[in-house]
C-alpha cells in the first residue's frame, strides 16, 4: 500500500507534501488514550511527562543528573583488605540520581529501571572494556530482605547489562548468608563492619 500524502502550507507560504503511515495511527490512538487514563508524572518534581519521553523522568530532571567519567584505579591491599583492579561510578550520588535510587530501591518504583539501564550501558560502552569481562555478577540480598522487598535491584540492573553485551550472567555463585542493617543509616566504617562475613 502506498504511503498517503497530505499537503501542509509552510511559513513561507509554499505548500509541501507531508507523509504519514496509516500503520502508526492505531499506536498513536492507543498511546494518547492510555495517557488520558493513566497520565505519567515525574516522580521527582511531579510535572507531566511528555508522550515521546521513554524515561519515567521529565527532561528537566533527567538533564540534572550529573554523569561521571571518573575511574577509580587499583588500590593496594592494606589494612582494609580491599582487593580489586578498578571501580566505576556511573553518576555522582547526589540530587536527582540519589532520589531516583531511593525511589527504585526502597519505594518499589520499578519504572526507573529503564533510566538506570541506559545510564549503565551507556557508561560501559564509553569508559569500560566491558567485552573483556568473563561474567557479570550482582550482589545478592539476604533471603529475608528479598522476601520483604520482593525484588533484587542489583540483579534487575545486571541482567540487561549482560544481555546487551552478551556476557554470561551468574546469579548463584555469591550468596548472602548474614542479614545486615540498612546501609543508609550507617557510617562508612560501620558499613564495612556490617558486611564482614556477610557473603
């Protein structure tokens, strides 16, 4: 079927052809109806979210997220017992991204997953030798915490990363054997103490 053509008078007065696809009409009607019944609002500032925006955040709040380019290099093993090559931080833990993490992790706003997934995969493509990784592992929750929260936010973000880069995801070789306190209420030193022997 040929694509229908309409005409539209431009600012200069010239009549120009305007093409559209009939196949797109049902989808447009569906999206418009859905937004009338279930309008989307930004969980941070509360304003309405535009229909073309695939993220659950308004454009203004999303642009306020300060993405990071810092790579934390190898730290020699010392009294703290840390052993790792490189640590990455996708965004600065402040403002909008901090609120989003709290709403995702503690308030069950799972719609934010698409925002985090895009941030992480975009960062990995730009700054990480991600294709050199042997596997991806997410930090597990203790079974009591998993029952309470019903989902593991780390696993939800690790799986799309593994699929995107076709890297094996291994979810059963790291187990949390000791429950811990909420990390938000602990100082840095107490956080380190809290996870000793937890995995």
